[in-house]
């Protein structure tokens, strides 16, 4: 069996449940330790670059209401859902965060990711509308 001396794996566990999140991280750590014992001549380094614990904000939060208003102005039906998003780290730091899509698609962040081209222009309008609404709202506060 050949194992190359220079390999990297980026593993970013996500979960909507803190218990399962911690359990998954421990499982990964245990697997790494097992391989260190099986292959003592190999250097295995594990480094945490972000710890994105589950987080959320209320659908009544001003940010959610601004997003909903912007979506309705574009005839987009607002849809609230929980899940693992690119906003996990900011949510864990208690920074209000929402994730909106720029298109209709499937299998995000995978080799088989797919996007309906026709939905992209409306998705971009949504992004800019939300940015404008949020910037205008915070401008009034300060």
C-alpha cells in the first residue's frame, strides 16, 4: 500500500444540532488518531480553521424583514428554512446573517452543481435589492 507523503484534506463539518456537530468533530479526530497509530511514519496534521457551530436568527429580525420586503418587491415568494450555509461562521459570532440564492439550482458546492440560467438575472436583482435595503436601513440608524 502506498500513501503519498503530502496530501491535504479540508473537512468542514456542519450540523443544525450542536450535539451532532461536536460528535462529528470528535469522530474525525478519532479517525486521524487511528491513522497516526496505523502509519507511524506518516505525519498527519489536523488544524481547525473555523468552528462554525449552528446558529440562527428570528424570521422577525429586521434583517429578515428587509430581505422579505426586497423579495416581495421582485415577486419572489420568501422562503425560510434552516440549513448549513456560508453564513454559519458569522452566525456563530452572533452577527445577524441570512443566505439568499442568486438562482434556482441543485447540489450546491458539488461536482454536479446545477443552475437554471433563466433564474440568474432575477437572483442578481434580488441581491442588489437586498443590499440597497440593508444599506438604506442602516444609513437611517447612523
